[in-house]
C-alpha cells in the first residue's frame, strides 16, 4: 500500500520502515544464487525485503548512550576535532572512529549549538538528539558510500560554506538550520543503488514517485516523517513548520544530479548579470541549493588521502550494483562495470564534467576566498594524480597486450581526457 502520510501541513511524508533496504547480504546469498535469474524473481526478492526492513535489529540500532561509553581519551580527541570543525582538512573518517560511529549525531548537536539554533528556535536537546539518532539510524552502514559518514562529511562541508562571507552576511537562523538539516538528511535511507536500477526493477519507490527524482523525493519525505515523529518542531507555528518542510524538499531535490545543468545555467546567468540579491529570501534559498550541491560532491576538492578514500568507496558501490545487474541478467549501468570502468577514469570524468564547472562558478560567487582557492587547488592536484594513475594503468595494459591494441573503453577514456 501507499506508505505516505499526510500531516496537518499538507506535505506528504513517509512512514519509517515502510520500504525495504536492498540488502546485498540477502541478494548475494549463495543459497539463492542458482535460483535467481529473472526480473520477476528480483522484484519478488526486493518485495520480500519489505518485511525484513521493518526490523530495526536487522538495520542496526545505534545506542543513544554509546558516545558516553567511550574512553575519555577518545572523547577528548573528538572534542578537540570539533574545535576545528570549520577547517577544510577536517578528517571525518577519524572523527567517526573517535565518536564510535556517531559522527553525524555528534557533529549536528555541536553545529546547532555553535550557530545558536537551539536557543533561537527553543529546541529541546533531548528531542533534538532523538531526531538526529533517527536520521543516523536510517542511513545504511552496509553502503560503502551513501552512509551516515557521507552525510556527516556533507554537513561539515555545508558548515564551511555557510561561513563564506558573501553568504554568511545575509543568512538567517532559519536558513542555517535548513541548510544543516538538508545536508544531514539529503541521502537518508539510500538503498545503495541508483534511480535507473530502481526503475528497471520496477521498485515501488520508482512507482511511488513516477520515475522522477525517485531517491531525492524519498530522502525528503522520509525526513519529514522523522521530523513529525520526533516532534522536533511541533512547538513552532503551523505556517513556520509548513514552510520549513517545503524548503527542505526544495534543497534535497536540488541534489538530483540529473538537474545539474539546470542549476549551472541559472547560476551562470545570475553571476553574469550580477543580479543576485541575497537580501531576498528567494535568492538566498537558491544559493543554499548551490551550496548543498557543492557539499554533496566536494570529495574531489578534499585532501588527496580523504578524496581517494571517497572515490574508492563510491566506485565500490557502483561495482556492487553492476555485479547485481550482471547476476540478474539486467543491462549493466554506466560506471558500474568493474571490468571496463576503472576508478581513475570514473573520477577524471566526474571531475571534468560535473565537479569543475560547479566549483568554478561557486568560486566566482564567493570571490577568491581562501576556502575556494584551497578547494580548486586540491581539485586540480587530485585530477592530476588520477591522470597519472590512469596513465600507469594504460602503460601496464599495453605492455601486457602483445597486439598493441587499445580497447574501446580505454580509447573513449583517452578521448575524454583530451576534451577541454
């Protein structure tokens, strides 16, 4: 049945546990490997997981008090890291280990306090903590990339962008809270596969949202469901919560990569015409959308050691999807074929066609701030390192290929490299 819930504000939300997590441990079960080979059986298996997904034990509950059971040395290190949360070299992987896997909850509690949001909106700390735990729980640690650590990383980046003078001078407390909430929840309950996979397996989420921004709609409506379940904003006037829910949706939906050109064209127009008026709520909201889009794909702009980890994680998630598609005799999606799509080639294409155009425009908006220059410098260095690794792969491949032939996929990658 339809698991959406209409609240008093009229915005549809989703009940928690209504949809199955695509659990690779179940899908890859060796006892089923000889039986599953048709799309019909895939659909049946995904539907079967609806019942497993409702179990919070399967999904793994993060104990609310786990942070306080840590060794005092770990807590001290975590507190020290939080004092530098505005630095671009913030290591979210280390922070997640120091907080015993509670990086998202710990980070958001700290940032809400730093920005004065708890006092301004008269938020109850226990209720806030409960809501953040719900969000963190609804990410799936089985996902190599789309998990709570990614959400924490995006949130930390968003915090850095909200402090850029060009934007910070105009932001209201509502803008800041919406920006942080959207960053924290922008991928909540991500199944570890992309929209085309959900569509071609006729997943109920694809049907529910009519194949349009399927995942982003799910992330938004799930977030609304958690906000209402926790009653975090229940003390605010109805019209305020209604507006916040709509704006959260607008921010999260902006992260749909299929809308990249739409936002780039609009941003370019504003910058060329110099007609951005950040005193106006509409223009501020648009720049919050751009900031969230930047935060969501900022991995190539991080230090190499951090950037490389994220690149390997996202490609592992792609390859898992490709393995599933091959196993179930479905067409393998672009970037998901481990035999053809290498990590360096994927990253070079991603940086060239997606990341660079967006961050160059962002730098044009912010001006030559230290953060923007730092990010672009990291981006250029990281791209050069991936090119070097790709060249080594091609050299190794040619040395092993007695015929000296270059495969079609390699030739395509090389051509892409030469594209300005």
